[in-house]
């Protein structure tokens, strides 16, 4: 299967020709060409979420906004509906009150942060597995670590198929050497399947050296066969200010 983590960059008028509205056709064409099985999106505003649901006709798209009224950005997940059945889905807030919409840690930015989880059944094999998609805080290292700890804690609290293989993906807003990223490997025993990727955030080509802040981590049951980035261009237009990262993989 092909798994993708994709920060789509929310709509900002200041982005000019790189606004989400201007990139939509390129995003659609890239997904149709690449045909991934599962995608984790970050920075998905309600209008973009509705567009993904309407446009990605082969996919089921789930997730909800991070604010108290469930507006603003979602950490959405899309999966091929012909290959997978949805067993369970949940969005929780990275905060001391994960079931309280809009909640956050005191030592983070003003932006609430969420994680969306889906438990999927692969029709061809009958195997179930979990996917967690998140977007950690862009300002507070402590808040990012709290979020990582909370996601890992959630693993041990799952009651339905508690031993199912799992994937954790997203924009972590941190470098591989940072403690909040290392936590997933050192404390949770997960592997960064995207470790060989050197850079993902490029600011629409404005960074001479892209920064590695997007990841796909996996439990030991997964075997990766290929890894890379989507660097598809539409003239001079990127799909986003991040390169989407992908892994081709299978479970043992």
C-alpha cells in the first residue's frame, strides 16, 4: 500500500498564486496520478475538507476542525473506500482534556491541536490496522512533546483490536534530532520510515535547503519497500509549501 502525509497549506490570500484555491486542480491531478491508498492531510480548513470529500471520489475522507465549534483546521484522513472498511474513527485534542473541542496545553500557541485516528480493515487480507494523523504545535517544544506523549499513551488505551499494527504520520514541526520526534522511536518503539528523506518543508521553493518536519512512523509489523516525496510541479506551482512524503509498504 502507499501511505502519504500531506500538509496542504491552508488558504492564505498572501500566498498569491500559491493560494490553496489556485493549487486545487494541481493537487487533484497529482493525487489522481499517484493514486495512494491512504493520505493524512494537515491544515485542512472546512472549505477544503468539503472540497476533498467532493473531489476525491474513490476515497472516504474523515476528520473535523480543531476549534470549539469544530471549525478551522482539521487533521483529516482519506482512505480508498474500495480497499478498506472503516471500523472506528476518532478525533481527539492534544490537551489535558482530549475530549474537549478547542482545548490546548498552556505552554503552546493559541492554536488547538488535534489527532485523528482511523481503525481500518483491509478487505483483501482481513487485517486491521490503525492510522494516526496529527499536526504538532508550531511554537512550543514542550507542547509538541506533550502531544507526542499523549498520542503514544493513546496506543495503550485502545480497547478494540489493541494489538493492531499502527502508523503515526503528520507535520511534527520539529527536526529528527528533537526530543518530541525521538520520543516516538525511543519511548514507543516506532520506526521513522521517512528517515532517509532530508527535507520536506520548502516554503514554496523559497528555502534553499528544505527542512525535515514531516514524518511517517510505524510499528514493527510494517515493512517499507520505497520512500520519497511528491515533487510534482504545475509549471512553477508546487502542490504545497511542504513536499508530501510517501511510503510504499506492507504488513507482515
